[in-house]
C-alpha cells in the first residue's frame, strides 16, 4: 500500500509544484528499495507499473515536466 501511495503522491499530487513522470517516480522509489521499501516488493511494483503504463493517467505518463505543461 505504501508503494502505491508514494507513487500516486509523486505523480499526481496537486500540491506539488510539478508532479514527476512515471519514470522519474520509479527512479525515486527504486532508490529507496533497501531503506524505505522492501526490495522484492519494490521490484514487483516497478514491473507492474512498467507493464501498465498505457492505462495510467495522462499526467503521469508525460516523460518530462515540459510535456506535462503543454496545452
């Protein structure tokens, strides 16, 4: 649950000045695999996110901040 909440916060948080892309969020989460998150669960979570990118919200799919801000 914490992995999903963290991913959601990183990619869609309306209070953040610029939410992260999926790849940026995965990098952030993966970097905490041994300190904050269980490494096995983190690897599985990242695998699922990568397999399901096509069904995630458009805001999270943009690969850069500039792409997310295009009208």
